[in-house]
């Protein structure tokens, strides 16, 4: 008898449990309280946009024009720098060796030009003057020998060959005298103008090569382009610094004494925005932290949206108008790269 009624009782109990489970599952799930209350629009008519904090100079991604191994990084994150301060140095031993070679070449070219400009040397002229005097003496002697032969009463007393020898001796002595005088005048005139011009050009060329190597050496020292604060360092001594653009900047700089917030305005709302509109920026996670922001400028080119909030309703296939506002960082505990909720006033 017990087994006869047990099966129906079990069936009824299962049915009752199923009804209770369905009733419990049909109850609405209580909405979880947000971690932080969302910001509220302070204006009657407003444009809402996501903003990202950046330095007043924008975030400057530092790169290297010359690839090489880094030997020194004398800066630290958070350090304030003046324009021209050294950020890092690349190994320069080969450039310094080349600079020494070009410096020696420049000294050689200058010495050659100085030698040409100093001509004639005082000690070069006496030997040439003596050579002229000797040539004059030889010419006088040759002429005297010819005159003696011509003064004989009987011209047949001298052989024809002797006449020719004495005539040719006069001509040869006269030619040697002309040569000696020409060499003396050449020495007195100094270096030839075209030679000086060539030497001067060689000096200019060597100087240019030396200065070019100085520039190459200076390019191995990367300096701060503006007064800024070091925001990020992704380079250490001993690491290889590539040249050109990199996916991650070697160093990140920016002037954070005054911060800018770059607001993305959806292209559907761009027509409603007017330059100079009032704005309020809220720190995400605490709507009590807010500050009035001051209009700076509009970037007049609409770009694809890149700064994403992560909300499920957010569209990623849209374009945005970027507007820059500024505020005093002393009023809000925010940092460059942080996102903010921004509301801009729309006047009728």
C-alpha cells in the first residue's frame, strides 16, 4: 500500500518544486548600484563628450634621428626640464674619431693656404738675386770675347767655328740671364692667385666637412625641444634606440603646468557646437570633482573616433570633432592621459 501512494506523492512534490522555482526566477533582478554616480549635465541644453587630458604642448613623443646604443639617460619621470636639456645620448665614439680626422684635414688645408699667402720668403730671394748677377757676368764675358774677335784687323785670323761658338755663347748667356730674372720676379710676386683660390677653396671644403661632422656628433645628443615635464621613459642605458617613428615613444614630454582636455564631439552634434562655449569637466569616478574649463581652439578636421569609453551603447564607426579646452591642474587631481566626462553649453 505504501508504494501505491509514494509515486503520486513524489510527482506532486516535484510539480510543486517546479512551480516554486519558476516563481522565484520570474522576480525582477535588482539593479546593482553604480560604483560611482554618473556626472550630471550642468546646463539646460548641452553637448556631452568624452575628453582625454593632455599637456598644453600636446604629448611630445621623442625619437632619435640616428640609431645606436644609448649610453646615458640623465632624466627621470616627473622631472621638469628646460628647453635644450639633454634627454639621452647615443654612442658617439666612431663620430668622434671621424671628427679628429676631419680636424686634421682642416689644419692641413689652412697651413697650405698660410704657406702660399706668406710667399715670398725672405730667404728665397738672395739665391735668385745671386743667380741673376752670375748670369749678367757670364753675358758680359761672352760679349767681351765676341768683341775681341771682331776687333782683329784680319777676320781670317779666327776660324769660322770660333766665330759661331762666341756668337752662340752670347745668345746662351743672354737666355740664362732672362731666365734668372724671370725666376726672381716670380719669387718676388709670391703665390699665383689661382693657387691661392684653390687653397682657399680646399680650406672651405675641409671646414664644411668638419662642421658637418660636428652636426652629426650633436645629433647623437637628443635634447628637450621645449620647457616640459618628463611623462614617460621607455629607454634605458645600454638599449638600442631605433631611428624614425616608433610604435612606443622613447620618451614622452609635455608641459603640464596647464593641462588641456581634448573633447570628442560626435559628428551628429558637431553642428550644434559654437567656439567659445562654456564647459565643465568631471573626473570619472567622482562627480564631485569638477572644474570649469576654458575654450582654446577647434581642430577643424573631423577624425575617426579613437578615444573609447567602453560603454555598450557607444558607436565606434563614427567620426568626431576635436575641441580643446584648458584648466588649472591644481583644481583637479588628474594626470595626462586620463579620461574625463565633459559637458558643453549649447545656446539657443
